[in-house]
């Protein structure tokens, strides 16, 4: 033993870190970082899906507000909601967008209120605003239907209905992660 600065110093009792211990601690830290990176990746994906759901809900509400705001507009001698119900195609959907639209395919001039609204909806639900998976595009559609107590006057019959009712249903398929699509529905009463 020798004395350094008034203290006893003995090298054979000195404890150090071996290479095996260093490698084990490095592996443990690496596993922790991998887990953190996977959590961050999942969090970013969840935030992205949540963002798309929020945008879709907002845009669906805008379509409903468009129809409610102009429901009494005169259209070929009828109110707009009556015209939409009477002129619906055999699919029952008054507006439908099945693919990924970039917003440039809509016509610039609209001859009536309904065409103007359809052009607006095509632009709202285009890839400029919401993401679209070209391999599995989510369907976007509007269906307006009527309910009354007499089935001969309308498509849907219900005995508790006294006055004819008009409802709209907006359906939007949105990407919800990898290879998954969720459907968002918004029902609203037009009249």
C-alpha cells in the first residue's frame, strides 16, 4: 500500500466496469429506445387518424348545413329537399364520390343550386383536404330520404309519423390506420 494525498490507495481493491457489463447495459438501453420509438410511431399514426376523423366530421357537418340552409330554395317548382328526394337515382344516393378526387374534375359552371352544391362537396372531400388511399378509397355519399305514415306517398313508412319528414344521411369512409377503413355517418333532419 502506498499513501497518496494522505489516503491509502490500493489498486487491487479498485472496482471497475468489465466489457460484458458494458455490453449488457448498452443492450438494455437499446431495447428501451426501440420501445420508445415504436410508441412515438404509434402516437404519430393515432394523431394522423384523429386529424382525418376531425376533418371528416367538420366537412360532413358543412354538407348538412348546406342542405339545411338552402332547403327551401325553389328548384324546378319544388323545394330543394323535395327535388333531391324525387330525383334520386336507383342507388338512392343523391351525391356519391367513390374514388380519390383531386378537386380539379368538378365543372366550373353550375346551372342550378344543386349542381353548385355538388361541385362544392366534390372539392371539399377531395385530396386537397382529406387523405385518400388510392388502393382502398373510402366512399363519400349523401342520401336523402322521406318518411311518412302512408307508404304510397314516400319510400319509407312509419305509423307514428304524422307529417312527412325528410332526413339526410352523409356517409364518409376514412382511412383508419394501415389497410383499415372506418365509416363515419351523420344523420340530420332537413324538414
